[in-house]
């Protein structure tokens, strides 16, 4: 309890931390849905097929689900504030690169990396808000966080539609840049990290386990995203990845 109590903030500092965390969570949630309305414009601009442009959504989701299970460990290794700030920076840089992509596969690659950066934003921001409030006010903190996060899925499509109609699709990524820069500066200035136990040495880390987990969740995400389009188990790729997902998770748990 002493460790958690040391992270409790008061006054304007707590307000700034709360706003910063909610903004970061919104960045991740909005970016999940905002691209949906821009897919046709991306397809025409980059000369992509319907299947290829679908990877813009799938790649982000795969990057996201791979990193989310490792968020707690990465926070412990690098410090929560440092890892959170690094994730915002990666997300912001990849937003710029997505807007500057010259072909569909560049965009897909940058979206994957953007998903890796975004994976920490939602989970870690909730933890940061919770630990910034005293125990008796954490219910209120979660309510504030939840209210902010609910806006994300409903904000993305109309915002994306407005941008695509009045400007061009790269702007849906560029709008993340100033927000990401401000969020990074506020994080480094105001967010504190808990005092973790001694970090694991590189040789003590279960790299095989991490690889198995990434293989399992990445394969499963692909199956869930593309299964319907590829007629589920009539497609050899879906069958292969489904098997990899099952065996990857089995051996991860077994280890």
C-alpha cells in the first residue's frame, strides 16, 4: 500500500495526469475506428485492392494484441513512465509515417508499428489514473476514465468522415502528431513510476515464452479478422494460423 500511496497525486497535478491519460486512451481508441471511413480513399490513392486495404485495419489490430499481454512486464523493465512515453512517441512517429506512405504495404507496416505503440496506451493509462487517486476515490477515477473512453468509438467515424470529405485521408494520421507531442511532454513532466523490484536480466527473460505468446495472439487475431473473408477453414492459411494459435498458446501455458 505504501508503494501505491506514494503515487497518489493532488490538486492540479492530478487533473493534468487524468487529462493526459484519457487523451492517450482516446488516441488509441479513435485510431482503431477512424480509418474505417477512409479505406476507399486509401484504396484509390495507393492503388490497392479491397483485400490489401483491409490489412490497414488488421495490421494495427495484430500489433495491438501482441503487445498488450506484455505491457505489465515492459513497464517493470523500463519504468511505467518511460514505457508509456516511449509508446506515445512510437505511436506519434508511426502516425506521421502512415500519412506519408507511398504504397499500401508501407502503410500496413507502419500501421502494425502504430498498433504496437498503441497497445500500451489504453491499459497503462487506466493504471496511471487509478494509482493517482487515493483508494476512497478510485471508483470516481474509473468513472471519469470510463466516461472519456466511451467517447472514442463514437468519435472516430464522424471525425474520419469529416476529414476525408473536406481534406484528405493522411490528415487522419497527422492530427495525432501535435496531440502525441503534448501528451509525451506531460507524461515525462508529471507521471511517476512505481518502485518495482529488481529488473530481470536479459538472460533470465523467457524470450521463447514471449515469442510463443506473440505467435499465438498474432495468429488468432489474423484468423478472427480474415476468417470470414477467406471462408474460414476452407482456406489453408486460416487453417495453418489456427493450428499455430492453438499450439502457440498450449506451449506458452505449458512452459
